[in-house]
C-alpha cells in the first residue's frame, strides 16, 4: 500500500487533522492530481488557518492546476498568516512565488 493509500485509509478511519490533509495534498500533488491537492490543502487551511506550510502548498497546487488567481490568493493569504506567526522563511518563499506569478500573468 502506498503513502497516498495509507493517508486515505487514515482519513476513512476518522483520523482527520490539518496535518493529515496537508500530507495527503502533498502526495496528490506529487502524483499529478492538482485538483485533489487543492481540495485537501484547502481543508487543511480551513481546519488550521494559521498553517503556513499548508497555505504555501495550496498556492503550489493552484499553480499546478494553471489557476494563477487561486495561487495569488493562496500565497497572499499565506504571507499574511506567516507574518502574523513570525514564520519569516515561509513568508519570504511565498513572496518570491507571488512575485513570479504576478510577473508572468
């Protein structure tokens, strides 16, 4: 059984958490399932709105789905969250991704 299948099995057993959704989103994105990754990352940030890494992954998933407006919104919110938490590295990374998107669109 692969990692994605294990994560889905945990979810089906009711072990739901922002970390589980984040991990599942990451696996889905690696598998090329951008839509699934967006759904799971969105649930992660709904469950834990101050989860900087989940906001960054949500932006990355939107980029993979060719959804620049969605990515811009996710990165913008992620920067706000990261700065409020004092997570300077995450904010810095998302600022770089955001500038690239804005330049390329």
